[in-house]
C-alpha cells in the first residue's frame, strides 16, 4: 500500500512553527516510506480565510523545501462534493436537520449540568417527520447533525498506542451549517477518502476529533485511516508553550535570518530524535532516519537557545558562495557592489554568525569605518608613544606589499614575529582597533585580508593621528 499523507492548514493566519512541524513530520514520513505528501487548504471558513494567508503557506513551504507531490486541493472548490455527501447521509437517515436555537441549547445545557449530567445534545430534532422538516426549512435556520452511534471507539495511535472513546458522551454532533456549509470533521473525512489518505499525522489537540471522524468514515463505508498524534510543544517550564512563540509566524524567523535547514532541524527534534541522538542533521539525514516509532509521547520543549545554536552550526557548514547568496537580502545594496570585499567579509564572519541578521551589525565597520575614541587603541596601560611606535612599524611592513597579494605570507609572518617580540597584545590589539574601530572583531590578519592594502594603510593613519592628538 502506498503511503499518502497530508498537511491541511486553514488560511486564517500566517504559517507558524507549530504548523511547520506538522507539515515536516508528514513530509518526512512520506519521503522515508517512498509515499506521497499532499497539501490541502481548508478554507471553508469564509469570514476568516484569506488568499494572502494561503499564499504565505505555499511560499514558505517552498522556501523550506517541503513541497507537495500533487496539485493543491482547496475545500472552497469542493462544495458540490460536500453537498452530495451530506444529502447521502440525510437520505440514509444517518444525519438530520436540527432547528434548535442557541437559547434552547443553552437552556438544555444548564439543565443537564444542574442534574449532574455531562452536557450533550438531547437529539429532540431527530424525531421530526419529513413533512415537519420540509415546512421548518422554509422559515427557520437549521444545522445538520450526525446521528452518533453509541459505542466504544478504539484505535491504535502510532505514537500513543491504544486509545478509546465512548461516543455516548458526544451526543449528535453538528457536521454542517447547511448543505453548502460543511464543518471541519465532516469535510476532512470526505477529503481524506477522496485523496486516498492512508495516514493522518497531526497535533495532539486533534485527538478528540478522531473518534468523530472514524464514525463518519464508517457511516460512509470509507477505508479506515491510521492516526498519529504529535506531542504538545512545551515551554522551558514544561507547561504548554506560550502563544507568543506559537503564533510567531515563520516569516518572523525568516526575517531574523534563520536558515530553512536550521529551522527544519530544530523542529524535527521537537518530539523526535535519531538513533544516535545527534542534533545537527541535514534534510537528507532526517529523511533517511525518520520513523514514527521514535516520536515521543511526552511534550517537546521549545528552546530558543537551541534554535540559535543549530542556526549557527548550519551557517558554519554552508559553502561561502551559498552563504553570500543567502546574505544578500540582509545587507545594504552598496555592500554588494564590491564583490571581492563582500565575499571576503563573509569568509571571515562565517564562523561567528548566529543568524543572517548578525552579519550587517557585526561587519558594518568593513564597509564604513565607525567613529571611535583613541583611548581604546592601546592594549591595557601601554603608553601612547609605544603604541605609535608599534603601529608605525606595522605600517612600514604593510607598505612593502602590493594590493594583488595582500597580505602575503612573508608579510603575515613578519607582523606576527614582531608581535611575539614586542608583546602580542601590545601590537595586535592596536592593529585590530585601527582596522575595525572595535575591540571585538575578527583578528587583525583577517581584517587586512578583507580590507586590502590601501584601505588598511588609511585606517592605520587615522589611528596614528588619533594617538598623536592624545599626546598634545
């Protein structure tokens, strides 16, 4: 049997990390099993569904590389199919029109509570005759309810094992607001059957929907589906994660400079782990090792620091040319004009970046020398006169080189030998500050490589001038 799974978001908001995790687990399961991954847009909520949210879902899944294998299905384009199936249930007396007002239902609810009864619909509209229904439909609004069989529904969840529900506790559930207004549990069952879905992998919050969908499948004579309910995502305190994190859209993380592979790596570890408990994984490694058997039942802890670390590790592993392309949206247009300096800046920054946004902040001094105070140039308490001597000597060493091979190995060795003789901090610290205007930056030899001979000498001159002003 071919494995067929689906990700079925509602386009009522931007795609968030919780939704991405669900899509990812379905996609990985399909890829590992050689199956098919489907995308279904559940947009029957006319008031809240928006085209821009659907576009956001599709574009972000494409950015992540989690793409469906067949054309996208939209529920809003399937209303005729739902109407036909609703009529079928009504004609077979498995569903019926309910005319109870919200006030009547509220009164019934309160009465049951006062008697210590678990509230559920009494089913009083179930006994209406065909003529009564026909007359009421002319003047009264109605919903469609499914006649819930009273039985114990049992199924084997791929993650949780055996799960049981007593349908007597549900009452007759509403499956549509009208023939052309299906509700979630009904539409999902029809769609899953028509799309030949074999496995439904979704969040734990949908667990209570499963028995309702199973009895509908049985009523239609549809094939059964295998279910797997993913663990909740928890905060550091092991409580349900704050909405602040779950409602953050994927765009927020994207705009902060997180890589798609790092986000997928982070999300796959929220409830699953590979055999050797490795943490840094490529997409191909995830596909190769993914198994529902290794998904945990307990909640998965969302750790922002771990996401930062994984993003750092994935940036480090990137090819420089690939990183340059990824950084282009995060830097001013003028930085890209000098391709040589831009690429060299990326080279020396690659092992320091937690996210792509850091590059502009950390490397701006390369493209425009910042203002800085002369007091930060000396190493510790080194006198300004001595610092001037050291920088002057380094300048003379640099003046011997040419722009095409700057700094060459001889020059680097001469500078380092001079630093060893005079004191590494006394020489290299002032040189670093002279080139960057900062105490915290890549090393001075790396900066010489990025800036080139002309710019490096100009910046050393500025530093010498600042030091000279200190002595006046």
